[in-house]
């Protein structure tokens, strides 16, 4: 198990095993859950935003293949921009998650 913050936990295989998956667990109804469901739904509804996020993930994965912290940091600005767009999108549609 790994912990990134107080709002959620995530689980992934041990370091000596392939890391082809990790699972995030959070309390239902919390801020962490809302932000991630909103991000998911916004990307599903907005193909250009999804394409931008996909491109950034691929670029970051190529550049920071062996540095997960740098990989995460490389995506941060775009994610925050997209979350801002997603919040406006949600308000316009009265999105409730």
C-alpha cells in the first residue's frame, strides 16, 4: 500500500513485480472522489481535452519512464488547467457526478 495524502490510499504491486496496475481507494462523497469523477466525465465528453491529456501522458511517460515523481509533476499543470475547464463544464451542465 502507498499513501499520497489523507484523502485516499493506493495499492500497487511490490517493487520487484511488474507495475501494470494500481488501485486508488477513497471515501465516497469526498473531494478526492468528486475531482476524479469530474475529470473522468469531462474527458469523456470533450475529445480535444482527452487528446491533450493523452498526448501529455505519453510524452511524460517517454521522458520520465524511470521517475514516477517527475512523471506526475510533468502532468500537473495540464491537469490543473483541465480541472478548471471541467469545473466550468460541470457548472454549465449542473453535473453532480
